[in-house]
């Protein structure tokens, strides 16, 4: 039971951190993330990070679509929001599993 509380706490802290970064990015740069994401592929390391992130999101979307049934498969679509969505999804999923003693 203690392990799951640590996981849940880490998910909450990670979500709060990513939300703070998101609010800062939007307040300073606006909602131009799409163009920044695409143009960053011209830089090798940014291309690696963005490519890794993009493939990560696609695989998480596939996993959620596989695990959920019926209309709940639509829960895979907001994954494009990244950690803003996936961290709360994982937090909710921790209540569906049987925690170890």
C-alpha cells in the first residue's frame, strides 16, 4: 500500500510541475507550440527529443486504446496533450489496480 502512495504522490508532483511549465510557456510564448515543435526538427538534438516524445505519445495512445473498452477508447485521443493528460490518467489508473501490501 505504501508503494502506491509514493507513486500517486510522484504523479501529482510531476503534474503540478508540468502545469507550472505549461502556464509559463503559454504566458510567455502563446499557443504557438505546433510551429516550434515542427521547426525544431532542424536541430539534431531537438529532433531526437521531439521524435522520442512523439513516438512515446503514439505508443501511449495505442496502449490506452487497447486497454479501454467501448467509448472509453476515446480516452486515448487527449494523449496529444502529453503529461498534462497522461499523468492524471495514470493517477486514476492507480485506483483500478490492487496495490502490493
